[in-house]
C-alpha cells in the first residue's frame, strides 16, 4: 500500500539499510546537522542512488531515540527509523555485532548469544519493515541490505505481495557447520527467503547459503533457484541466490587523482613523513576481521630482524574508530595501540615514527592522497565480505605505480588476481609478501597494476547495482504446483 499523501508520493526503488546515508548530529545550539555516515555500504550505495529518479532510503539516523520526519537530501527521500538506547545495545551492538558479525566472519572472536538480544533484533527488524513497506509504489522494488536486517524481506513480503524484494549480504555467509551454531538459524533463513533475489559477495558465500537452505530447511534447490513452499494455499515461490561482487565508484576515485589540490596533499604527506623511500599503508575500520594485529606483528618482526630499515621506510596505519562500545573492539584497540607503542619505542628515531598510527576518520580527498602516496597497501583481512579499500587503492593509481598485498580471505581476492596474495595467518608468508612488494621492480608493478585496474575500472559499483536490479526484475516467479522437496 503506497502512501496516500500526495506531497510524499511512493517510490520506485526503496533501499533499506541499518544506517541512513547521513547521520544526525545535535549542535551546541540545539540545531541538527547532517553528515555522511561511515562504512562500506554507504560508500557503495550513495553513488547508485544518485542515478535513480524516485529513490528512497530507510534507515537509522545514528543517534538514540530520534525519529525525525522523513526529509529529502541529495535527490533522495530519507525515512528515519527510531532506535532507542536499549535497541542499540541489544539489536545493534548485541545481536548484530557481537553475535552475527563474529559468527559470519568464521568466529575470529567468540560469538555471544543472548535471548534478549534476539527479541530486540526481531522488534527492530519489524520497525524497519513497517517503515519501508508503505513507501514503495505498487509493483515497486525494495532492496534490503546486510546482516542487521535479515528478517526484513519476509516481514515486508507479509504486507506487500506486489513488490519485488532484493536482499544483499555485504559480509561473508559462513559454512553450514558454523551457521548451524546460530540459535534461531531457521527463522533467519526464512526471513531472508522472503526476498525474490538474495545476493552475496563471493561464490563461496552463495554456495554456503544454498547448502544451509538445503540442509536446515530441506527445501528443493536447483542450481541457484530455491523452491520456497507458500503458507497454506499460497503458491510455491522461486527465490534465487546469486553472486554479485560489490565495487566502488571507480571513475570518481580515479578522477580525484587528477585534482591539483589532492596531488599537492599527496606530495605534502610524503614530505611530512620525511621523504621515506617506501610508504606502506593500511586503511581499515578498527575491526578484528581486518587482520591489523597480524600486520603489525609482521611489521614489528621485519624491523626487529633488520629486513626493513625504519630510516627509509614508514608504515602508515589508518584505523577508523568503529563499534567502540562493543567489548571485543575495545580490547582490539588496546592491543593494537600497545603494539604500535612497542614498535615505535623500539624502532623510531625522534620525530620519525616507524608506524604512523591514525585513530580517526579522514575525508575522501585525504584518503585518495594517502593512496597516491603509498608504495604498498596491505589488506590482510582474516575474513572480509569484499574489502573496498583494495579496490580504492587500485582506482587511485592511474600512474600504474604501487603494489597491493591482498589476503585470500577478502572477497576481493576472487577478482584481483594480480595482487600479491597472502594468507595473513602465516606470519612468515606475510613478511615475505611485504618484502616482495617493497622490492618489486617498476615494470612488474606496472604490469600487475594494469591488470588490476582493468578489473576495477570495468566493474564499478554502478554496474554492480545495475546487474543486481536487472536480475531482480526478472525474478519472483510463482509456481502453482509445489515441487517435490
Ligand atoms: C562492509 C564489509 C564490504 C574507511 N576509513 C575511512 C573511510 N573508510 C572507507 C573506505 C571504504 C569503506 O570505508 C570501508 O569499506 P570496506 O569494504 O573496506 O569494509 P567495511 O566497512 O567492513 O564494509 C566489506 C563492504 O561492506 C561493502 O559491501 O566490502 O567486506 O565488511 O570505502 O575507504 N572513508 C573515509 N574516511 C575514513 O577514515 N572518508
């Protein structure tokens, strides 16, 4: 049922995500200011939504208890969903980020389960679904994003039989053995199966999901197509699970490198770091999935055994603050900062750090300048859905200089084959990969970077969204005769 208010017509495309693309912030005078919210999903979808005529975005505004009226920004209509302090603690920090996040990233830290967290997850998913359902036009499309909202497709389906519903999972989907640990695992699968199309980053994620549906629900699966029995007399629905590796706004990133001021910032960075011969860079949300500790361990050992000379080499580690109220993230921050302090204490000279550690956010232009200044970028994730940083580095190097060291556990490893691949759990292998990257001759760098750029520039985020939405348009078949399971 589209909204009746003629001042707020329904929308052809509605995105539902945990966060709105902007966060509200209350200024000292009580006024509200809106700023772009952080993270990979917003970076990706923002540029897609700009190309849509009648788009809406449903999500939380980033502060507890607030539910501002719907408003327009950047050519989109934004529909805020309220989350109270208790929802934030149980649905967001709890079930989403202390249960699902570690479980879906192969239990790098132990997932915690609490029934009150689950109750809150259900209630919050209902609130997102209730806000989103009436906003779409008759026959419109609703695209739900990520692990925080896995029940939303079914909840919307119960209200709107006429809309197409897509779901995209930005993080990995674990093997059925690990997924089976999740209390309420079948509710989670049934929630997702309310969608017509379910997208994953890597083929292995899609296969893991299909195996879970087959094994835990016993539904018939034929290739990518799942036959979902309807309730009562309702027909069987066909739901497709497919791989859509996400990307970045490649030409925009590449174009930024032509900007005189960004170039000057890159130069300035090199100068500020004391004109080292080699700059090695890491850019991550401060998250235990990103392998920052493994990277620092390798770096510390390379300095310790004399393979790397701190007088001519600097590591810059940007660690963007993230989920700071979740215990595992506090612990990680302490460990990372202790290690950085030790490395610098042992190896820095006065005024010249061995590791330049930045615990803060940088703007897009500074980020591009950093990529332009970096000779080597280290993406050492222990598990990562895709990893946009890897693609951003490649897009920032039209000069074909620079080496990407890439973990095989990041989704990007399926596409960026010309990177220096590494198993970050193997510290010796990681050290060797870093040294190889630092010593790579210019021609070899150019050849690898040319191949990487071909991949990233051809497959941008607009193409990703287009192929997902195209596929969604052709899905949603209803089959009257139930197929045997
Ligand atoms: C999830 C999945 C998947 C980081 N620090 C700053 C900053 N960033 C930007 C990066 C990049 C984005 O945030 C991070 O994206 P990632 O892909 O690296 O990682 P997650 O946040 O974990 O994203 C991931 C992604 O969703 C998309 O599907 O690839 O696997 O975990 O764009 O550049 N941006 C700015 N300042 C910072 O300090 N401006």
